[in-house]
C-alpha cells in the first residue's frame, strides 16, 4: 500500500465520521444554531473549544517556530495558553451569566448603544475574516499536496465541507464534530512525538525527553546542552537563550494573552454550556486539552532541529534521504551548492562576516519554467536548481520553509506510513474545526447582531436562521476567494493584526463593562476607537508603509503593539467617562447582577 | 436585591481572582521573561533544562492548568456556601 492510498483512507474515514456526527446533531432552532441549545457537557465543550482554538497554523507551524527560534518562541507558548487564564477568571463566567448569544450583544446592551454594537460587529467580522482566510489557505495547501490538485481546487473542496456541516449544522453540529476533530489532532500530534522521543532520548514521554539526555549518539549527553552546542557551532544563537529584547517579549506575550481573551469565536464557545459552574469546569478541560499539544510542541521543535541537522548537515546530496528530495520537489526545501563540494552545509548568521544566513536572494525560492532546458533545472549533483541568484555573503546552503517541521518530522525519524497519514488527517481536522467555528461567529454577527438587532428588528426565528445560513455561505465565498488569491504576505502579517485588534478593542471594553458600574457608553466607544486606531495605524505604518525598525516605539514590534493599544483604550475610556454622565440605573443593576452566578432574579431567594 | 449576602460574596470572589492573577503573572511574565536570566543562572535546573527556559516553555503552561482547576474548585465551593450553585 502506498503512502497516498493510506492518506486517502485516513482522511476519508475521518470525514465520514465528521459528517455523520454533523447530520446526527444538526440544529433545528436559532438557539441550537448559535449556542447548541446551551446543553453541552463541560468535558465535550472543552474538547470542542480546544479544537476550535488550535488552527492549522498552530498545528503545523508552531513547532517549526520553536525549532528555529528556541527560547524566543516561548511568547507564543505562554501567550496562547495564558490568555485562557484571563478569559476564564475575568470574562466568560460573567458573560455566560449575562446570557446572550454573541459578544456584540453584550457590548450593545451593556453600553446601551447601537453605535457600540455596530463597532463591535465590525471588529468581530474583521477579526474572524482575517483568521478564516488563513484557514482556507491551509486546507487548500494540504489538499493540493494530498490529491495532487491545484490549491484553488483544494480550497474549494475545503470550503464545501465546512459549509456542509457548519453552515447547516450550526453550533450544535460543529461542537460534536470538533470533539472528534480534537481526538484526531491530539493523536496525530503526540504519537510522532513519542516515537521520536524514544529514538533520540530513550524516554517515551517527550516532555521528559526534552529535559533528559540525548542517547542516540556515542555516549549520553544532556539533550538541551547538545542542542545549544550544535546551534553555536553552526553560527546560530544559543537555543535556550533568546535574542529578543525583554520589553518586546513582554509586550508580545501580553498582546497575545489579552487578544486570546478578547477573541469572539473563543468566547462564544462558553455560551454552549448549561450554567456558570459548568463554564468554569469547561474552561479547565479546554486548557488541559490545549496544554497537551502546547507542552508537546517545544519537544517536537527541539527534537526536529537536532534531527534535521544530524541528517542533513555535511551530507553529500547523493546520500540524502528520500524525504529531502520529496520536499525539494514540492519547493519546501532547497539546496544551493555554493562551495561546489556536493555536500549540504547549514550555517547561521554568526558564521558569515556579513551576519546573514539567507541561501538565495529574494524571500521565497523561484524555479525555472518546466520547459526550460534541463541544464537550468537540474544541477550537477541531481539537485533541483533555483531561478534565484545565490546569496554569496554567507556559507549557508540549506533553505526550508518554516511550516515543514511538523510534517517532515515523522519522515526524518523514519516512522511508519500510518503515522504520517494520521498527521495529515490531524492537520486537516485542525484547519476545518477552526474554520467552522469562525464561520459560525461570522454568520451570527451578520444575522443576529446586524440584521436582527440593528437593521430589521422584527425578524422571526426562522428568517434569522435563513439569514445565518446565507451569511455563512457569503462569508465562506469571500474567505475562499482570499484563500485562492491571498493578498501576498498579508495573511501571515494579519495574524498579529487580529490579536492586536482583539487586545486593543474587545478585551478592555468587555473587562471594564464587567467590573465597572460607572463606565458609560461615551467612555467605552472612545476607548475602543482610540485603541483600535492606534494599533491599526502602527501596524499599517510599519508593515505596509515602509516604517523602519529604528523608529519602533520603545523597540516594540507591530506584533506586540496591541498591548500598548490596550493601555490606551483603558486610559481613554476612564478619562472620558469621568467627564460624561453615569450610565442609567438599569445598566448599573445589570452589572451588579452578572456577578451573581446563579439564575437571574432567583439569586436572593435561596 | 439582597445586598447583605452579595457583598461578602463579591469580596471573596475578587480576592480569589486577584491572588490567582498574581500567580499567573509571576509564573509567565515573572519567571518566564523578567527574571529568566537570573533563574537560568541561579536556580537549580529542571532535569537538564535551565530553570527560566523550562518555566517559559513548560512550567508556566502547567501552572496555568493548575490555576484554572483551583479557580473552578474554589468558586464552585464559594457558590455553594452562598447558595448560588445550580445543578449540573
């Protein structure tokens, strides 16, 4: 049986499972469509939220980022898990008590204003749209590799599947599908890690292997010490110490945490459980399930770095493993024989006088056309030649995409074919589950917050559902369009954008809305607008208008500026609310009331 | 409105929230970022990993999970004490 057949079988089986679940649990009413009728068990909701939260990008490229930047990648590990502490302790129990289906709903009611609701809807749509584009792209890339079709066709297949169960099944459909998807992802992520941990460290728990000894060499040495030595020898920074400044590290981690706590598609997940007590339990499960993957990522990153260097550095091209040639042919790895010795050399910036390590000129590899003469396409060693000019300022000859570490890992470790097939299925599960969750928030924002609450208040339950399904179709078409024609580097950059936006808009506004009775609509709207405008302005200036590094505010990169935007939001909101009238009494009572966890009105009688 | 039982409830609730947030800040921003160099140099290593590095990549995440477990347990107890809990 070939690898392709096995991939087909694994992915096909997983699809049958997802679609079967979606049909069995499809939604019949708007309540089921938006929040699954509020009756999901904390355990199931925890799994579903974890699947929703972990996108294809997290699944595929986080370990690769850890492998490349070592300690510096901790900002993602801490940022994307620590945010759940904020979310659970400060936000979701209160929002669940408030008992509405969406985040703009809360902002609209708490700040008694259609303008506030409108701003919130726009933010929600923008955040979700940015995210879902990346997911559709991810699905397309995986499908195209799998079936040997073009990326556009891959995106369309993915979009059709997502529409089938998210658009039709609503929250109830996707919640139970996501439970299955989480299980696939967890196995797909941890099983290869366990095999590799055994091979490299003799310890079957990857996390213990990471702090244990490297036993694959002649004599056992501490694993991280070996990794540090390799890195320094080849001219990279020490693996366990970073080169990022403390203030930047701090701001990015904070922006990711606060952004996580302000992401609408994560918040709404907690509206699906029965009561406030169940929300708290559900959050524990969620973080636990996420931690399973996030604790494994640093181990995978470190292992694959050692594996990659051991397998490729100073290896003659003729003796490279087959997986290297496979990745070369798909354009995810490339080798330029600068010194003409027929061996691959991999070096970091410290090994060149110019302090560079790029293999070729330009950002991505480009290849000669298929009908070019063979001499332009194939080198003397049989390698695939690039159209890019070699960068002769440094001796580094090996280029690879950031995303291949997880995918290449099982190949590198020589794992059985079914592990690789499982990984493929896991990757697709990650992309589909996130895309489905986002699609749902997008469609509710449009049908519920925009149509029912602002444009056409007299909408019946049934009409609202039709709008929701129609909106999810339109949103998906737009997302698929951008998945096929990504605005170049835009998508990768807008990840920071979406988090910055959530951190500087939703997070402070929700937080003050919950904990301050005095905050009025003027303060909230002014704060949201100032926070967002500052963050967007900073990001656009430095990412798209050619602002230079030397002008960064306190050396903070655009990734971390959402934290500063958040502080601005807080200060402006408090300042403005000091000089404007207090909110009406019923709003103040409402704030008082959401702090009592049990059912509204009955609380004082018990 | 029954303000007599609400006030102590809210006070205890905030106390729980702030103590847990202090731990949250200490393990992530503290151990993982601000005092990492000091920990790497002075604290005993975790296995073969420098303590600060380990806190940033593993320890903080493990602590986060513990924080949420403690939060759920304490809050659900507090709810029961004040008669706010509901059947699951």
